[in-house]
């Protein structure tokens, strides 16, 4: 209920804006997406800077850790969607009670904005490690920046497509992350902003055994659409309101049933106690 109610309020606030969206999708949406390139090899020689400013090759993580990898492609000054992706990734990681970053898997968060700095990466990492409840996280979650050339080679390798919007001075992109095998091959894709802990855990186990998953439906790609009139992402209200309404009604119904039943049992117990005292 703590997650459902705020979500409903956000959807209601976004509803007036969404109602005014044009019927046709803007051309920029044709340039963005995540194409599934299962078993594709991430180039190990690509060089990035980590949160300390040290230059590292991605192959260092393929050769040394021998752990599966969650790859998140974001940019640190994103006004909305990237933060939501990282928040959901964090929630999922905290839900992996039997697996920990730094021990069982690694997380590589790479900015696709070549203008972003090491300082931004370090600040973002500090924020998320503070919320990740595992001591090993410091060894397992890394935040990178890089050059335009190497960023493009990485995003092309995994099928992540994004575009710069000159009008609003920000990137248009979609949400999701990839899971790589310890050797850096794409094993699984997760779309949207609702990553099931069980699915992620099983996918990490599969990847650790160098198994390549099957293609998944891109359902969650359509939960957020780019609004060219505002330069922001807004929810697809009709879809989300229907789903949220069902979940909310079920939740409220269960909550009311449990409380009603508990109150009745308490009343009966009090009545029985009172009758016992009278007798």
C-alpha cells in the first residue's frame, strides 16, 4: 500500500498533461529503444573512467571478477527516467537476499553523456551505496564516464539506442538494464521500471553459468512516452491507471477485509470476557 498510493497520486497529477498529448508519436521515438542482441560480446578493450577517475578497461571486470554483471546505461543529470531506473535497480538488489553485489555479481553503471564528469559519477555512487545494505557493495557497484566513441561502441554492442534533443537540451531514451555473463556476453534484458526480484535472481544464476536467455517481450517500453511539447517523459495514463486501479482495489479490499475480520474477533472476545465477568 505504501508504494501503490503514491503511484496513484503521481498518475493523477500527470493525467491532465497526458490527455493533451498528440496522437502521433514524435519522430525522435524512432531513434530510441533497446534492441535485443543476446550473446553479443561487449568489447573488452573499451576504456572508461571509474568514480575515482582511474581509467579502466571493461575487460578487467570480465577477466578478474568471474561474476555476472548488471549493466545500467543512464546519465547522471537525467531529470527523471534514469533516476527511476537506478532506484528500481537498487530496490531489486536489496531484494536479492541470497546474492550480493561484490560477491555474487557486479553492477556497472555507465553514463552515455560524454560531457559528464568523474565528480558526478562519484556523487551518484555515494548516494546509492549509502542505500545499498551490503558491505560488499563498495567492491561491486561501479559508476563510469567515458568518451563519445567508447560510449557509442558499448551502447551499439548491447542494442541501447538514445538520442539528443536539441530543443530541450536532454536525452531521449528508454528504461531497462542488461545482464552480462562473466565473460561480457549479453545474457538477458529487463525492460521498464518493475524488475521482479525472482526473475533477476534466476537470470544472474543463469548468466553465472554462461547461459544465454531467450528474447523477452518489450512490454514495458511503452509505459513511458516522450512528450515533445514538454521535453519530459510522461506516463501512459490509460494503461497505468487501469492496472493501478485493479491493484489498488484488490489491496484496499484485502485491507478492509482483514481489519473488519480482526475487529469482529476483538468485539467477540470482549463480549465473551464481559459475559464471563457477569457470570
